[in-house]
């Protein structure tokens, strides 16, 4: 399992936030524009929640809510589980597995510091795995 600190995964990230008063449509546009699956919801500069693509689908769309009239604060996950930048990626993955979620806000003293996704956390390891699978396929073609 990855033993890198979370800081190594989030080091070059741009932090994407919206206020709780933003509409769901606005949040969805921000997520589409930046090709991300979750936003941190802030009040001032403090992290108060997380809004994910799953929230948009299950709580808004499937819930029959109007994305132009529904505020992110109404459908976000309030007080989300967070991880600090100095904790290990392994710890972050454990929290995501135990909580059944794919995005984990990174916070320092209640302030947004980044976002870890399953894909981000496994990036290096996933790349190595994909390379190994490719190499095996090439060897199988040569020998086969």
C-alpha cells in the first residue's frame, strides 16, 4: 500500500471550492470545467462540506430537485471526514474504504488544503500496474 504522505498527492493541486449558497448547476459547471468529481464547500475560508458528482446524481437529479434553485448547502455532505496533508495515503485510502466514498477533503486547521480521490491516491501504483500488464501482453504476443 502507498506510504507516501497525502501532501505528495495534493502538492500541485488547485483547490476548488464553492460557497454553500451556490446553486447545484453552478457547482456542476465548476466540476465540468475543471474535470473533477467533487468540490469542497466553504463558509468564508472554513471547510463545511463536500459536494460530489454522486450528490448531484442521487440527491438532486434522482431526488427531483431543480439544480437552478437547489443550493449546494442543501444537498452537500456536511462536516465531512478529512485527512491532514501529513497523514499517509494509506490512511486516506482506509478512510475512503471505511466510509464508502471516493473523494476525501484534505484540511489543515479547518481550512481546505486539497482533495484526494481514489484515482489520485493510487496514481503511481496504478501506472506501474498498467505498465506491467502491457509488458506482459507484449511478451505474450512475441512468444505466442
